[in-house]
C-alpha cells in the first residue's frame, strides 16, 4: 500500500510534465504541501521526489525547492484546443471582408479607455452585482438615444440590458410557451434560429419580395411570433420598405402576433436618411432589440431591448432569479459615454467613414470586374457580387489561399463587408482579387 502511494505521487507529476501542465523550470509543490494536498505522508512524497530526481524529471535548489528539468510539448492541451476548433477557421487573414471585424479606425479606443477609467473610479458602485435588468443610468440614456435616433417611445422601466442579442432573445422566448411557431425570412438568421430551436420553438421560413416578408406568407403561417431584422438582414438585405412595415404591424395587431424587431445597425445608414424603427409605430406588439456590435466594438457585449407594456409584468415575474449578464463596469462607462454626447459624435464620424470606404471599394470592384453586378447594402455594411454559381466556391477558396477572406450569402453571391478592412488596404486587396479571379 505504501509503495502504491509513492507511485501515485510519482505518476501524477510525470503525467503533468508530459502533458504540458508542468513546464520546464516550473516549481512543483514542496514535500510538505504535496503531502497535505494528496493526504499522504511526507516520507511517501520524499520517495516519489527522489525517484523523479534520479530519472531527471526534476532538479532541486537548496533552500528553494524542486523544479521541472525536462521540456515536453503541451500534447493533451494542444489536442483539446485542436478538437474544439474543428470546423472553425481561426486564421487571421491579411484582408478580411467577412464582416466579423471592425477596423481600428472605426473606434477611438483612447476615449473609451477614459470612460472605463471614470467608471472604475466609481468604486462604491462597483462593489455590488448591479441591477439584474440593467443599470438605471444606462437605461435612461438608451431611452433618450433610441427615441432620438430610432423613434422608439417606451418608458425607462421597459428597457432591459443584456450581454448581446442572443441573451435578450432567450429572455423573449421565456415569455412564450414552448412549441410556438415563430416566423423568419427565407434565408433566415443563424444566430436567431439557434436560440429559437434551443427554446423549442417551431421555426417557419416566410416568403419575401423586394419590400420584405409578404402578407400572404404571414396569413398562411398562423404565427404567434415574427422575427424581423428590419434594417439590414434577411433575403433582400435592405431595410424593409415603409409601406410593408405598416402592413405587417397592422396584421400583427389584428391577429395577436408579437414582432421581435432586431434593429441591427439601423442608425448606420450613410447615403440616405435612416428609416425609423418599426417600434415607433406600435407600443403593444413589437419587442424592440438594439445593439452596439458594429457601432462601437464587437467585444463590447451590450445590447438592449424595449418591451411592450403588457409583457413587462410577465418578464419581471420570471426575472426574479436572473443576474445581469452584461458587465456593470462597461454599462456605467457606456452610460457616461452616451450622456456626454460621445456616441452621437462617433455616429456622425462613422457614417462618413463607412461612406468613404464603401465608395472606394465599390469603385475598385466595378473597375476590376466590369462584367459583374454589384449591390451596396448600407446598414449591412457590405457589397454583394453576383458570379456564376459554378465558380462561387472556387473563388472563395482561391481568395483564402491568397490570404483574403470573403463569404457567400444565401442567394449564392459573394459578399464583401467593408467594416473590418482598412481603407488603405482596399486597393491592394482588389488588385489581388482581380489577378486571381480573372
């Protein structure tokens, strides 16, 4: 039994060394600490350490302790990382048109750091978990902001803060019974559909035309919930036309349908005047959701929703056990950032920035590929390129081989987002595409 314990200590340390959990020159626990940790005698640990010394796994420094004396690669850790990344492209491309990034000219980090520092100085406020439904200071400025820029009119208490759009969508689904039918445009939105499926909702794809989801499709679907990316999503990629918006709202009123309005990037139109959110025209049937992933930084995980009046009591009852998911520190910083007018100034700069980049990219693409059709989608911050479907996958593959990342949409078009590429890199990137695609 004593021999077994000695081997147990020995094998444990050898295993940690060989799998990279203990690295070269790492200090291992003292004999006393190891004995206490494993609940064995010091003699047992001394025997194990002696064997490790003899075999060269560790070395000792007088009056200092024991240290690892060999170098192994992190085999087990590396294998776990590799397995977790199956199907995920983690390569950092030189020219990224995927839309998953914003370029470093889009946001002034130095200003944001100042507001983070201001929030850190509010030490008393940071000692608690924070308000479960969001910090009041942030909800107040968001109410004013969403009214000024998106036309939304809801009381402050109707605003809920969360760490990203999907978290808020889970909250919305909790207000309705499982197996409800939720409608979404043909082409869909993967991130929203994932939540609906997790919440046991039945997702039905609805037909669209150039104006948005058709009323005929709504009538046939017999829905309880309707998800709309009103500004930049879905099959057509443009904001839903105003007349169609009013028709959808009227249908929802008559048939007791709740509309989940995802107003992603709604205020970012830069060539034409932004269209007000649908929530401006109805306070009873529209659950409004806004976010800052492209307006600020994708890493600032703060989104907000404004609930209709009669859904709020139901939500408050269900939310008794909830904790806030968004960082209280960032909420306080964002509240001050908006209150000081920084967000309004930033939005004006951003519209000009994206206008210049979109014009630059579109001009280059039209010159390089005069026989292809290109369409600019403002709030989606992308340009689509219609190519032969037989060439589509090979174009994307060849671009990746040349360190350029482009995507395809549900209409089998190449999409080039200009949110993450620097304006100064557009010329070089389009030159390379012209060489490899023609």
